[in-house]
């Protein structure tokens, strides 16, 4: 499967936090990668800049837009919660 774009990641990201508890973003990235059926190679694929994993970047961008929409809240460094 191809790495999903950030729009495709938005709903699964919200669903992963629906219990209202604090979640480590790194745990959610791993969970979503498995949910999308990404291979180990796809999870390790880097952006053209070579600075970040492509899938991690897309999950983080999805989170950024959900924060701006006030659907997610940052409760600590690398920790998110649904509002």
C-alpha cells in the first residue's frame, strides 16, 4: 500500500484518541502505520530532504490541522488528547 496523505490520516488519528486519554504521538504513529498496513520499508521511507520519515510527517501534519481546528489538544511534549 502507498503511504497515505495527511487528509486520509485525519479521521484515523481522531479515532485513535477517542477515549479522551493522553496519548504519545509516537505510539499513535506506530498504531496508524499498522492500521494502514504499511511495511517496515514504507515506515522508514524518508522525505526528499532526508530529515524525517514520510509517514511520521504526514501524521504530524494531520495533527497540526486538527489542533488548528481545536479537535486535538497538546497536553505535553509529544502528547495529544481529543478535545
